[in-house]
C-alpha cells in the first residue's frame, strides 16, 4: 500500500490492528523514510533489498575504501546467521581479502574493501555449497566460541573459585578459549561435538536456510539493489550492533583452523538426512531424459552433432543409444565385461578412469553401486566410486524416495534434481496463445518508457547483437520503445554510455557494448584489407580524409572499399550521427568530386584536388575493429555459447527455436542448443511450453516466467517495425495477418491485440478497428511520424479497398493532412 502511495488504506489497516494515531503516524513516517533513502520498494518476504553502502560502519571510510553490502532478508536470525557464516567462507575463497559478516533477525551485513558488485554476493552461497562452507567457517567464529563456552560450562569443565561465587565473564571466556585450543587435536571431543549440535540444531534453522537459498538460486526471489552513502533507516539497528562488536572482545577462538573432528562424525551427529529431500522417480526420469537428450526436441540432429555427443559422453552403452538413429561413421565399439560401448575415436577409454567415470556420471541421476558396475566401462568400479566420494564429487545416501537402498549421485546433479523436484511441486504454467507473444515481448523490453539516457541504454542492452538495417536503428528501434526519442538523444546516450555498433552486412548493423562484439564476430576472412591497412596505428582513430590521403585509390573506389570494410564490421565510429549523415547521401561522396590529379601535377596541387574530391566526405573519427582470436578450447567455446544464449535471453526472456533461427548465424538454434541444455540443468533457465504454436522446448529466465504469469496483454499498446525482434514477422507462424519481415512494414497493437498493419510504407493498410474506434488515435500518430521522415505517403488500399473512398480517411485526417486528387490519395505532414 505504501508502494502505491495509498497511505489512507495503510492508516486504516494500522487502525484495525490497534495502532494509536501517533504510533501509526510514526510508523508510516519511518517506512517512508526508508523508501526515500533507498529509492526502491520496501523489503518484504517476496522482495530482497540489497543495500550497497559506500562507507564502513558509522560512516568510516579509511584507506581501504570500506564498503558494506546489507541484505534486508527478514528471514530471522536462525536463518541469517548460518548464511552469513557461509558468505564469509565463500568470500575468502573467491577474493584475496576477507570480509566481515554480521547478522541479526532482519538483515545480513557484509563489510568489504574497495568496489564490489553487490550482485556477486548473492551468487556465492548456493544449496550445493552451503553445508561445506558452513562447516569451514563455523568453528572460527565468535558464535561457535560462545556456544562452546556454554556447553563447557554445562559440562563443568570451566572451573570456579568457589561453588557459590560467580566467575567474571572475561575469565570464563579466556578459560573456554584455552580449552577449545587444547581440544582441537582430538577427533571425538564430546564438548566440541555437542557445540556443533547446539549450533546446527538449536541455534540455526537449516531447513529454512536451504529453502531461502533454493528460492534465490532458482530465481524465485525478487531482489533489487540500492546504492546509498550511509545506511538506510532499516539498517540503523544492525549498524549499532556491528559497531558494538568491534568495540568489545568476542568469543572467537585464540587459535584458528578446524578441529580434528572428522567430517563423517559431524555429519552423522548433526547433519540430518531430512535436510536433503529424497528424489521421486519421475523427477529422476525427467532429469535423465534432458541430460541424456532422449527427450523430444533434445535429440541431436545430424551425424556431426551425434559424434560430438558421443565424445561429450565419454562412453555410451550401445543398448542405450537413440532408438531408430544410426551410429555415426568412425565411432568405435569397445567391449567391456560382455557389454558394448560407443566411444569417440579421440577418447582413450581407461586413460584416467576416475576422471572419465566422473564425466560419465554427470549424465545420470542416483544409481546403486550394482547399477554403476554395469554403466561404467572400467574395472574396480567400487574403488573409483570411493575416490570420487572422498573428493565430494559424488554423494552417497538414501537419495531416492520410497527406497531405503544406498544410492550414489553426482553432487551437481543432485542439486539439479532437488531444484527440478521443487519446480515440479509448483503449479504448472498454462501456455498462452502465440498472439500474446508480441505483447509479452513489448512488456519485457520496456516499451512505453520515458526518453532518457538511461532508458536508451537499457533498450540498447536488450537489443545487443541484433542485426538490422541502418534505417531501423536510426528511425525505428528506440522510437518504438521510448516514444519521442530523437537521433540527438540516441547519439548522446550512445557516446556517453559506451553503446557502439558494428557492420552486419550491406547497410546493416549490430549494436552492443564493449566486449559484446567479440561474441558477435564469426571471424571471417572475407574482409577488404586495403582500407584496414591504412590504419598505421591499429589503436588510433582517423578521419575519413586522413585514411583517403594514405590510399592510392581514386575517391569513388576508396569510398566503396571503405564502406565494404564498415559493413564487414572492420571499421566503425563512435555514435550514430555519422551514419545518418552517410545515409542522407546514400553513402556516396560529393557528386561534384574531381578526378585524380595527373602524375605530372605538383604534389600540392594533387593533394588539393583530392581534398576537393572528398570535401563531402564522412564526419567523425573512425577506428579499426580486428577480428577476435579464434577460440580452440572446448570449455571456452561452451562459455561463449552460454554468453550468446544470455544475450538472446536478455532480448526475449523466453527463447524459442523460431527466434534463434530468425536471428541466424552464431545465434541459430543448432549452434546454441547445447549451451541452453546445460544452462537448464544448472538452473539458470527453465524449459517448458509457454506459447502455443511455437516449437519446443522453450527456454526462459526465471524472471521472465514470473512476468509471463503476471502478463496482462490488454495493457499493451505499441507500434513496431516488422523488423523489430518484438514483431512476430519472420517466425513462420503461417498467419495471414502478419506482414513480411522487411523495412517499411509495421504492426500496431491496441490493448494487446493486433489492430493496424501497414505495408510498404503505408501503401497497403489493414485496420482491424472500426473507423470511429478511439483506439485508432493511439496508433495513427505513428503514421504521422513516418510521414515526417518520408515527406509523403501514398496509401493505395485500406482493408483491400481503394483508399480514396475509405471511411478510415477521416481518422487519418485527425493526424496527417489527407489530400485527394484524380489519381488517388496521399498524406503529408501537417508540420510545415
């Protein structure tokens, strides 16, 4: 209610709860001060606020540039404290310097040095690494020391002067520290084990902590970042406790390092198997159908992809090969223990049995030891499993629901299975008709925002890597998302914010930021080298005339070579204004250019002649764009594939085969599917059927799924080019009402429904609203903008009938000047 500025309703609720007027006023004021300080919604059960404080406790800065990251969780101290301890351990493992974590019932504070991305903090602790991180950091904490002191006191191991004389706390604390130091060398010291039990059973709620981390890892927890100079009002309480901890001594042990208690003993005495849910059989089957690519839509398509799949699997039992699919030529059949395995010729089976067994098990769920003896083509499977289990690559236990048998499972796969089971327990998402795809994408990409530098950069972020004609980028792309955007707005935001472009074919571009272009460059050699060689310093910027003066070509030939290099992505300039200037002259030089001076002319005369010949050359400074070094490492190639998938997922939210193939090139479905499949298993994306009429599987970001569930198409009113990624054109939907994907075709949506289709710059108009429908006044102004750019439009037909007699002309006349003559009708801008 406060987020909606509905203070009256909030006051009514507080009154019903028994708040007096003054108390209610104070509470509302406090909540408003928090919202004003952070500029975001208040933290609550469905919103985690990450507060990035640009100072240390009490406003301290210091030489190390102290910073604080405050997670306003509202999870309670029994959940916050173990997660804070795990964060400390994870931070030490990730960064060269430590971090101090402090927790109370409302928040977790992590004090760090120098600049750190707060979003990194949320990714450090996951359900998979939570237990080992907690075990690693708990014993060295003051919290463990205090519990040890209490347990030692209950065990009568801390002496007193007299039975009835109270021992000062500082003396008890010193005794406890010395006792803990002495006890560290014992593998089964009872008080140490009881302290572990007290912490993890009585003081911590590990079940709730796992659930909170699972929600965060699965993307089910909404969160936002607020950067502030000093802690917000909600953080004032924890800041006071934080300073107090630095003022007074704590119970941290006087000697660091883990005790000699064995991990097995701690696990048996403390870590309850119930914390790890048993996996249902149908969840295991679903996981393996995805991991092993037997699920419809996941099966490799051609012989080359099948061969690579066998290589990735290391060895596949021939009996488990795809039904009805031939084994690729060149694949070896290796016999082990009477069983036949398919092995790629580049794999030397048995070269490193432990490593290869671990790689094979990455494609399976829980299996008994007997089953694994049949699955693994190695001798002494039991010894291999022991080594993998000791290295924590495998997990043993009663992992399968309804069975008391001991199973073995890859540790990462078990985390994935737990996540799959959690997702399977939630209500399924009902697919929507494909007609709602464009409204969803318009909402996802932020159509209808206000013009600002940040808004333009946000829109550019969604469009990174998309290839389209120059005209689309200059006139359509940003104006559709942020109505009123001018070329000056775009050029300024791009120059200040680092938004750049590269050629992507004749008179076409891709946009992006910095290293984005390395992902987009296929590294082709068919690039004109003459223009590139003119850059004496490959890192410097040159004007067009400077480059021309270094060339031996005449002006017209050089200009053609120059633009060939631009469209090939090997020369670029800052900003977009240079492209508008070139477009306005059809990328041709001054038609009054003169011929090259003869060889007998004096050098000065020749130079002046050439300068006059290109006096209408191109503005701006131009720089060379070298192709990235080819990537040979398989893991690095896979990571590049994932980055391309993330780029597409940022654009579409829900990625389908049709969208990927429409983008083509490095983004085609066959090129990115392997990366998408691994991202699904890691939990970064989820697969399902979200839109009917499109092929599956469809992969979505968790945030996109939440927006999909809340989508209200009736709120979507927008105008878009048929070349825009939001438009359904080019997806092969077989719809007659969708225009071809070419420049000059547009679609107008009113309240979520396709209402206007304009083809060939309005020569053919299809209007699905009545002539007097007020919705037309929301869409037809876009035709007025098109008229201003092209001076005149000539509608020939409206809804298949001659435009001259159409009843829709009166609606057009409200926004443009409609002129009739003996030949037909044309429209012009009313702005003179």
